[in-house]
């Protein structure tokens, strides 16, 4: 068994025919963490052979629709599948009313417990420690409350982090220091750096600067704006700074 990242969605706000919205699975030696639930997440899980039944922990970075619209379908299908195991959803405070709405209107067949664990931290804080896995959450810099995650396998010291959506900020590289694999959003290319800052997003080059400053071994960039038909531009701008940069591709497995 290994420690891997599978990207299920590489798009940003607008889904495309071949690019879905944000959803990612970290497999930590057999333990799965689903990070963000963009539209179509359950179809993407099926497409790439990842069993919903093995997911007990969902991490939601923030409440923009491109990271959340898939959760209702996923929760409903888990109920149809006869799930009884509790499901832990780590999400910002505003997820509370969303979950209550779901349960009020669609929750009749849900026989399993859904526990909303609040993300409110102002600096890195451990949220999960279980069977040699440790997950830390930390605040990002976006237009609404948004959180990143760092997952560490304590036995080997291997680690991976997820940063979407965010503008880069001074503490970021320090908080990610020594992380082996960093997934970082790279919504924009150099030519749209002003727009990136205005919208609290990052360019591919900025993501690479964070990876370099953190001393990472590998960077995976994703959350691409639909305006770019050639993602190679984003990749080459990242690689100018950090050669071990890779484009997220749906279904592709990255080893930590
Ligand atoms: Zn987004
Ligand atoms: Zn967002």
C-alpha cells in the first residue's frame, strides 16, 4: 500500500466536458480522505474505481459551489448503499445550515450519522489523529473562510498538503515546510496575476514559489480557469520556478 493523491476534478468555477470541479482523494496506506466535493464527485469516484464505502472522512475547504455541490448526491447515494458507518465532515461553520437543509429535505433515508466537525482555526491545528495518520488544518486566504489540509503518515514521516482556493500569503510556505507533495491551486497564468490577487487566487508561478520555499519534493497544480485551452502555459510557468511541478489530470495517481 502507498500514500497517493488522485485528482478527480481539475476545473475551477466552470465545469467543462472533460474537466470536473474540485474533488481529490488522498490514500494514506489504505485510509482514504476525500477532499472537496465538486459536482459529479460520485461519478468520478466510480469512474476511477474508488469505493464510497471506504470514505469515512470528508474535508471541505470552503463553501464555494465548485467545492461543495457534489455533496448532496454523495450523501444520498451513501444512504441508498445502506451505509451505517458514521461519516465525519470537516468543514467551515457555514456548512452547518447546508447540512441541516439537506437532512430536512433529503435526509429521510439517511440511517448513518453525519458529524460536522467545525473548522475555525487561525493557525495550523491537528484535526485527526488515527492509525498513524495525522491531519492538520490551517487557514488559507480566500474571499470567504477557507482551509488547507496537511496529511502526515507518522510511521514514515511522508506528508502531503492541499491548498485550494487561496492567494499566496507569507506564512503559507512556513506552514507547509518539509511537505513531500503539495497540491496547490493555480487558477491563473502570469498574464492574469492582477485578477488572481483580486479574486484571492494564485498563479501557477506563485504556487511553484510556495513549493520551492517549503522545500517540497513535488508540486501538483490544479483548479484551472476555463479560459486556458493550453494548460502547458501554466505548467511551464510553474516549472521555471520549481521543476518538479505537474499538472493535475483527472484520474491520475501521484505518489507522495
Ligand atoms: Zn474554487
Ligand atoms: Zn473558492
